């Protein structure tokens, strides 16, 4: 009985260690490939992504015509600026400093345009917009510092 418990404990420990190591490996692979994945979006891709997200925002937020007219150029400009930042990053040596600069710039772009968009939306629409933004952050992988 003691031997069986000892063996079960060792198997459990080995499985636990393997799972834990597997998570570390997956996180490491993710962090190493994130900049490469982020850099593969072209300006046309980002423009299409902006149009798709605008269309989704119109549907989910039930935007009025004046809101549509005000928000559409903001979303497009947001993604154009993100594309410009992507080009700067892609042209860099991709070391830690350019990654941090790109990440900081992307955060500033996000704050700038989302702040403007939030002033156009009603409080209820702003809550839905914030949830949409969280969902979208998973779609477009950005460089981590």
C-alpha cells in the first residue's frame, strides 16, 4: 500500500511538473512569436480590419447617423496610425527598446482614439464599446515589452 501511494505520488508529481513546464514553454513561444505575428499585418489588412470593426460597432452599438459620421474616421485613423507604428517596428532591430517604444505608442494611440470615441457615445454604448475593445485586443496581437 505504501509503495502504491509512493508511486502514485511520483506519477502525480511528474505530470504536474510536465504541465507546469509545458505552460512555461507555451508562454515562451508566444512571447517570441508575438512581434513576428504582429508585424505580418499590412496597411490594407489594417484598413480592412478597421472597416470590419466599424461595421460591427455600428451594429452592436446601434449608432445614430451623426455618431456614424463622427466615429468612422476615428476608427480608420486609429488603425492607420497602428499600421504606421507597425512599419516603424518592422524597420527596427526588434530589440527590447523598439518593442517598448512600439507598445507605448500603441497604448497612446488607443487612449487617444478611444477617448474621442467615448465622448461621442452614450454611457451605455461606451460600456459596450469597452467590452468590444477587450475582445479585439485578443484578435490583434501587439508586441509585449
